[in-house]
């Protein structure tokens, strides 16, 4: 039953991305070009998503399980660290260059668009490189004092 609801949620999300124009890299780049031919329409999409998210998280904080009986595990870490800031910067730069982020990339790939296929393959390669570096490198250790 959980898979059915996950499928429905993903389908509604994907349709919403298409209707909002977020799967159109030109529209996204127009939204990000605040000093050029700025298209503020995706700002309304973002405001709507934030409003829905705020309400959903407010409800989720009051519950320990979902409506399907699964445990709700909300993040508790509120620290800003190098990994979070660096990842955010890398995500933003990539989004600004390509006009595509992960969810619209998957939607574009599902539609058979070259940009989506290329983006998802590059994203998976980047994730693989990160995993390889994270598992093969040793953390820096303090030098012993004499």
C-alpha cells in the first residue's frame, strides 16, 4: 500500500512540475535572470510550495507516525557546516547553469528529452564520485604534539 501512495505522490509531483513550467530549463533560467529578462512566475510556484511545506511540517511535528502508520523522522540537526554550505552552492551553480534540478531532470528524462537524460547521468556520476571520495579518503587528523 505504501508503494501505491508513493507512486501517486510522485505522479502528482511530476505533473505539478510540468504544469508549473519547472521542467522547462528556459523558464527556470528566465526566473534566475533577475538583472535581464526576468520571469517572476516561478516565484509564485515557490511561494505556493513553501506554504504547503510549512503546513505539512507543522502537522508532521505534532505526530509520531504518518497516516499510513510509518514513523515520521524529521531532521534535528540545525547546524550550518561546510558540507551543507558547499553542497548548496554547488547545487545553485548547477541549477543556474543548466536550468535543471534533480526532480525536473527526472521528469525530462522520463519524457525522453536529451537534456534530462544528460543531466540525470551527470548527477548520478557526481553522486558516484562523491561516494568514492567519501569512502576512500581518510579524515584529516590533528598532528600529535611532542
